[in-house]
């Protein structure tokens, strides 16, 4: 999931996460901060206190850039789940969170 106000910053954030082999990133002009999550692209292998400090810095940065969400990165993470909202387009087709199965776009 990615959110940006410019194509350049969006591209820089996505590329930073790809280079880190998973994680979250904040980009402002040419400044980039990445919290690497190398374990399956979801978890860190670094001490939890260090990760928490980095996460708090990135959270504050995202809010300073204008995010009004209480937890911007968590919100994006949950929105990536197939079950939120009811219908989600995935690489395997259209998935219904209500019925917990793939559904057709057309009545069959």
C-alpha cells in the first residue's frame, strides 16, 4: 500500500521498501526513512525497542506531513487485507470478506 502527494515521492517510497525487501517508508522531497521488515516483509529481526523508536519517528513524520489518521501505517496495513472491506480485488480475483470466498463480478 502506498500513499503520496507526488508521483516522485510515491515511486521513491515504493522503491525504498523494495530495496529493503519489506518494510514501511516515509519520503519528503529527497529525505527517505525506512523501517526495514526483512522477515517475510512483515517483521523485524531487530530489538523491539529500536523498532518501536523508529516506528514512532516515522508515525510522527507522516502526521507532520498531513496525515490525520491516528495510526497511518496500521490503517494502510489493515486496508491491504483481503477481508476489508467486503469486496477486494486480489491477484486471484474478486474476494468477498462477507462470504470469505472469491466471487464473480457477473451473475452466473
